[in-house]
């Protein structure tokens, strides 16, 4: 089935569900447009030719597109300083053929479009997680061991202290010199006894480091008893201090002559 229509002094051959571009007119996309200038209508074996139009025939269409694209025209001539730039948008209306009707025919009732709605999901209700009932159990006490924890054996031996020297400090011996015999009285100046210059002998100091008790690191378990040998105190070496000998002999008194008549030397004036 097809038809020949006239629009704007031009003729178009149209068929159902076909697209036709017509002259521009003020209309919005989606609006219906009826064309009633039908020159020829062919339906199966029947052909209707108009004189010049077929009476009562019409074509129902729907606008689907309007002009949106602009064409650019540019002209250029080299070495002539010639440049031209123009834009052009061709007005038109593109329609889709819906129905071709004869005289007295009505368009079929359009069935309501089936709108497939997406399945409605049940709202998810986020329930809080159910908490298990708290059962207060009595605190479980750890079984107490019947055996006491083995303690490290305490060493019965006292700490070894530094040995104390029982010997008193040695003092320098005092030199007791016998009294000097008096010389016979002479007019000569009395002779002075020589002074013994001897430094006092000091006792040597014995510095011994303190003896520390050995530390035995034993674990908690029963440790074997370690028998320590008795520590003997070191014997201090005694130094024998000898009395210093005087370097100068003691002046002795002059011996008297054996003869009674003899006398000592006569003093000189």
C-alpha cells in the first residue's frame, strides 16, 4: 500500500512507517501532522487516481526531527587577501508516516503502550543483629596447686668478709740511747751530740680486695644443692722490721790515766 502526495509544489511517494522530509513549518517534534493532498492511492488490487485529488483520502504523520545542523561555507583565494566564511542551516521537517486512509475510514484505536515497570523490590529492613543473651557465669578459679612452688635454696654460709689483720700496726722502735758521759770540764765549747736523723719506719699496708659471695642463679624448679668449699682467709705476710742502726757511734767518755799523779792535758790559753 502506498500513496502519492503533494506538499509545497513537490510530490512524494509515501508508505506506512516511512520517513519523509517536508518543507519547514512551525511545529514541535512529537506533534501529529495530517496531509490531505493525495494524488494517487494504491491498496492491493485497487488503485484510486485523483482528478487532480482523491476525494476523502488523507495521510496521517508524526513529526520526528527538526533542523539542528549548520553547514559552513568558506572561500579563499591565495595572494589576493580574499577570505569568506558563512554558515547556513536548511529548514525542514522530517515526519514518519503512520496511516494511509481512504474516504470514510477512521484510524485504528491505538492500544495503550505496555509499560514494563521494573519489578518492585521489597524494601530491605536492616534489622540489628540479634544479640545473644548474656549469661553471667561465675568466674572460674584456677585450681590451686597443692605443692608449693619450690624456692631456691638459701645458702647457709655467711658472706665472706675481708679478713681483718689481728696484728696491731707495727710502730717504729724507739732508740733509747744511753746518757752521754760528761766530758771533763774544759774551757773548750761543749761538744754537741750528733742527732740521729732516721725516718720512722711505717708498716706496709696490705690492700686486699673484698671477696664477694658467688651468685648462684637457679630456676624455680628444685636446684641441686651446691656445697661451696670453705673460703680460707689469706694470711697476711708479716714483715720483720729491724731497728735502724745509728750511723754515728756514741761518744764515749775518755778513760782516766792509771797513774794517780798524772793529770789530763793542761788547757791551753
